[in-house]
């Protein structure tokens, strides 16, 4: 989160560490499938392999609401 970290509270420190690991980890690209997607900025993600840039969640590539919406769109397309 920040360079200083969280001051007080074990639970808050755990949450901040979880967010930091999500923010800095690599994700699989939805376009090419390679695990090369990195966070470029706030909700902006870029694949280093194919160069595609797309929007996602703030700290992770997809949000729970986004996954639900994707699932509903896929079900609608199957009909």
C-alpha cells in the first residue's frame, strides 16, 4: 500500500499485506493465456507478452462482481 505500512492492528497489517501481494503478483492474460499480466496503474493491467492493455480490479485482475457478470454473459450467449 504505502512505503510506511500500517501502524496499528494485526488484522489491518494482514489485509495490507494481502493487497500488496495481489497488487505485485502476475496474472494470466485473458487474451494470450500467458502468466505475464502486471498492474500498470489504478485498475489498468498490461500483458508483457502480447502487449494488450485492459481494465480490471484495483488490486487484482478481476473482481467478484466482474466474475459474476462474465459468467452471466457467457450463460446468455449459450442460449
